[in-house]
């Protein structure tokens, strides 16, 4: 991966953002970000090495013909999992230049020796299933959104697949659009290009028939026998008879259209081609029986809900209704006697088609998105869920036999799509006290895993090295509740803070919940007396751990659980502060007897938490609040950040100023003021003005603090600048004027990283600094594209550089060996 390094904090930065000197005095360097961007990336790390994470369930998956492997689309690669253990198998199939949208098996190799993948990069690729080696690359009619492989015994059936593509557009026109928008799609997926359904010959490498033209590419499905192809468009189910392929007649001439009054969300064919089922947005399931005869005549039929039959036809239609919201997926059992359905309720429903009776498998952990059969086992299916997990279910016993898990999706990302953007905008406008704390991202030094806030107010421990789930910690267990998706649904409970001690002996968490809707940005204030009744409830929990695994199997995490890792909650404190908690930091270890935690709050106080006296009769000792401090002023100004030094001898708290304390005695050692700048739009008194000329209420509050290991330096980030102080001289060491969001430092090495907004709001940058003089060593564009990174993590004891967790829960390495060398 090519890194672009800065020759120091001054000079030209080759990442498309230039730094220029705007002031200098002894010991202080003030640097500003230039507002122009050269064309092109200019050497910046545009894409960082994707090492972990990504979605496993966004696209349909495929089970190998022998039933031993599951292939899933994950970003621009395809990953393979064992259906027996749920663990990753082999290396990902990487080679596509955009997201992979479909995976299946070559119809000419029924044993599954050749894997087919389709992508938004407009190609179909062939892979050797045994060793993962790449094969031929075929150019599709356009960026592929969906692919089905009917198969069949004839030569035609072994060669033709069906693709649902975006219409390919002129590259020059699309590049012009992309130049005008940072969020514009790639040159293969321009918005408004329209969708097409093609019959595609693998032997000829081209489209041999055009079946349908739509506004956007529809999702395709195929009957298990390969005799019918189906899709849906708005309120209509569309079916084609694939037996016409042998006659040379275009399938577009023999199309059955089944109209409905509600939007269709999914469909499925019976294994015996006796019925086709469709689910709609209201939770109803319609099943048409004997449709095959009508397909021969290419009829256009409408469904009358009152009679439950197709008008002017003899196709009977049966309606089933249990789901309260849209039906997510459908699948007929292999013997055709059951219809399986799922949706946002996280319940698998089995409909007995003759009697209409229902069976249920509830509490599956997330909404059902896709279902797939096991080719050689009629009693098993694979279900893909909204919690980014694929569950292998036995239909005979209605039990989950195994689970393949990825990184859980962001807690607030799906429910509140604008959360990341609104929060970053609020922080950079000086309104950090009016935001909601972000879901927690931390690192567990014992299991060497990322700790990520997950649904149900839990923490997921995920190993980025093996790209595998380790275990869940139920911080505040909550049942899965599916609302109607409205703005008035109760707030999603989540863990907002999680901080491990350096040796992993204890963990401090804060979880949030509310029966009301989640307050938006601007609905929270630092005023404790303002709408406290509407504020989410918070609970501080402190956990201790006594690892029970032996030293010889410390790296074997395959069968680890939260209990195996020894988490035990020893302290629960509801409403630890009057206002919401803004930061949690810890020092020391339980074994050394110097353990302490510090929490800061918008109510203006920082509280020190320490272990209590030893419990009687061998009971675990709880924790207590020993003392509290606040910055000078009345009322006490909001505190927005806190951090302990690496040796635990110092504590820094930040708000509109930064104060350094001796944590054991709570003695204030020194207070630092943030440098003041006169931005564009301010008058000669230094006051900001908005677009209407009124004085702005923007405040420059610290959004992150970090002590730099092996140095006497303390760094703080704010909407205006990165400021580094030298604690030995109590003077400013370095100032970099740029709109900063967050900061993270290495626990043992003199390295730290800062997230900042790029000029002209064109994404976010991650700057890396190193050395005892805190010089800049590199910069990269933050991956993800959906907002600033959710977390920056320096794994303790690792020299592999920085680990960036994106909003879409992918992990990327930045800085690696070259970054280390630069430091």
C-alpha cells in the first residue's frame, strides 16, 4: 500500500490537501490546511488494506453442492465459511474492482468445481473452488446487481446464466458527474441509467437475449428445477418459461405478469413448479397455484384480494398473513409441503400449505434477509440475518446448528442513516454537547479482539487477524423488538463507552436506553435542567475478569465465550452523572492495586471510580465513586474528554480548556487554554458571524485527548485545531489548524492519529504523527465513505500501525510497516 509521508508538519502534503505555515514563534508551529485540492489523489492512501469485517448478508449467498461450504459476498470479495463450524475457510476470492453482488456455481460443472461471481465492476469472474485461483474474466452487459444460474442437462442450460444489470453508460459522461460530487457512483453505476435483464452466454461471453427493461435492476430468482425465471417490479410478479431457450424463441415474448395491489418485496418458486409465492410490503404472502400453464400463453393477470383469485383466469391464489411488516424472504421446502418466510420480526415461520398451520423458530437475533437450500440435505437451510450472521438451521428439529458471524452492523447506522453526518457536523460547529455519544469501539488486550457495540446493548468481540467472531458480552440484555420503522419507535439501546485496562483485568462500560425516540442532534443540551425527563437513561457498569483458559491455548479463541473469558459485573450505577457521559478512561490493573476509572460529563464533573474494600466470605469487591472534580467556573463548564497518562500518574480533562490533575489527590497541576484563531467571516473583535450577519454561538470544545507514550506530550483535538503541549515546559509544542473530530494514541509507542474533515467537505482524512516531536508521518483518506471513521485503534504490543473501523463496520490497516518506519 502506497503511503504519502509528510516531510514534517510544514510543506506540501501530497494527499490532495496542502499544509501551509500561518505563524511561528519559539516552540510553536501553526499550520493551516489549504482549501484547494489538486486533481487526482496525488499519492494519498485512497484505499487502505481491508483486513477484516464487511457485510456477509447484504447479498444472497450460495451453499456448495456437497453442503460443506458457504460462499458469501463481502465487499469486493467472496468469503468461504465451513457449514459445520461457521469459521472462515481459505482465503477470500479477491479480484473485483467493486462490490460483488452475486455468487454461484458454473452450470457446466455440476460438482461445484468452478465458482462464478458477478460484480458492480461490470464483470463475471470464474474461480477454482479448490484453491481459489482466478480463471476467466467475462465482460457483462453492465454493472451486475443480481445473477441466477438455472443450469440444466442441455448444452444451452450448461452455458446460459441470467444477469440483472445497470445499463452501461458513457464513461466520459459519468466521470464528469463523479468530478462534480464526492459521493457520485463509479463509472459503472451511474444513477438513472436504468436496469436490464439479460440472458448471458458464458461460452460466447456476451448477452444472447434481452428479457426486461426497468427503472433499476430487479432481483432475480429461479425455480429449483431451472424451468422458470422470475423477478418483480413494484406491484408485479414477472415469470419467464426457460424451456423456450431450446427453441430459440426470445423469452420476452412469453412473459406471465401477476399484478398485485401492494409493492412486492420477495418471491420464490415451488420445487415442483406447482406454485409461485410472493411477499408484499404489508406482510402478506400470496401463492399462485398452477401458474405453469398460464406462462405458456404469456398472460397478464391481476389479483383480486376479495376473491383471492386471478381475474379472468383459472389460477387460484391463496393469501397467508402473519408478518406485521414487509416479508423479507421466502423459500419452499424441498418436498413442497411447507413455505418458509421471514422478516424483521427475527422469526422463521413455517407454513403447512395444505392446512395453513404455522410453526415458528423465534429469537434468531436479527431480521431475515435471505434463505438458501442445502443441495444435498432437504432438512437444512442457511438463513442470512440483519445482524450480519448466517445461521444453519435444521428444519427437522427447528434448531440453529451453527452460525457464521461477521462484524455486527453499526447500532445506529441503519436506524438513523444521517447520524454520522449530523454528529460530525455538530462537533465541528462546536456543538458537541448537543450530540448523542457514538457507539463504542475499543480493544481487548487479553483476547486481542476489537470490542464493538452491537444490537441489544451488547459488545461483540471480533478478532481482526482471523476475521472471525469470538464472543458476545451481554452488557444490558435486551430482547429484539421490531417496530414499524417510524421516527417514534423507541430508541435502540446501545453501549456508548467501553474501555479496557491495559492488562485487560477490568472493563468499564456505559449503556444507554430510552422508551422514547432517540433525540436528534440539537435535542440534547449541556443544561442539566433542560428536558431531563426526555434524556436517555445511562448505566455505568464495571466488569472484572479472571481468564480461566490455560497459557497453552491463549491463542485458541475458536470456542471462547464471554464466560470463558471471565467477565463478571461487579458494579452497576444508574445515572452516574446528571448529564450524559462524554468519555471513559482507565488506568492501572487490579493485580497492582492502582486501578481507577474516570468518567466525564456534559454536566461539568469528572468522577473517579476505584475498587471498594475486599468483599466478605470471598465475595468480589465492588467499585465506588471516590471523588469528583470540575473546571473553574459557575456553573461548571461541560467536560467533553478525558485521558490518563500511560503510567497513570496524570489525568487530563477537557472542555473549553484542558486541565491536568494528579488523580490520587485530585490536585490540579496546570490548566491550558486552547489557541484562538480568527476564521474567515469574523470581525476585528474575533467574533464569528453566520450567513445572516448575526454573532455565532460556536464554541471551541475539545473532542478528544491523548497522552503520547514515551514523551512529555499531551495532545488535544477540537473543531479548530490539533494542539500538542509539552508538559515538561508547560508550553505549546505544536498546533495544526484543521477541523478535528477524534484522536487515538498508541499505548506504548510515540504515535497517534487524528481524524479531520477534508477541505471543501470532501470526505475525511486520517493524519498519523510519530516521534518525540510529534511530527506528521502520513495521511490517508478515511475508508467507508459514509462519514468519519467510527473508531481509531492502536493494538497494544503491535507494530502493524493503526486500525481504522469504518461506519459500515469494515476494518482497514493504515500506516503499517512503512508508517512504523516513518515514526
